C-alpha cells in the first residue's frame, strides 16, 4: 500500500469508527482495525530485515570481489609459472572464462 492509499485507509477507518451507526457488521471494521494494528507492528521488523538484507548483500559483494581478485592473480601465476609444470591445460581451461565471442553472426554460405 502506498502512502496515499494508507492515508485513505486510516482516514476511512477513523470516520467509520466515529460513526458506528452506519457500519454494517458484515463490513468487518474490527478485523480491518486489527489488520492495521498488525501492519504497524510488522513495520519495524520489516525495516530491520531490510537493513540486515542490505548488509548481507554488501558483504556478499565484498567477498565476491576479494575472491575474484585472488582468482585473477592465481590465474596469472598459472599462465606464467604453470608452463613448466604441466599446467597449460588448466590455464587454458580457466582462460575460457575470458574468451571473446564474435559480435557478428557467422556468415551463411550460399550454394
């Protein structure tokens, strides 16, 4: 619910509460008031969860960056020092991550 909708809901419930003679029982005003109270109790929890989620996401990003930096340095070592140790295949397989794809589709040969 957006800010304008929430203001509308709150004002409507207040007016209905102040004028119980026009409110039929089938409308469910007490249930709506309970829902509003529940929503108000959930908001601080939601806010804390959103902050926690943001921090976890930031931590994941930082860890991923650290890991990628280490892997890139290690890949560089494999390319240079791994040649004499039979690690060319491993370096080549890892290098597939950086393979460039052609920007142009391959030409179709006409008969």
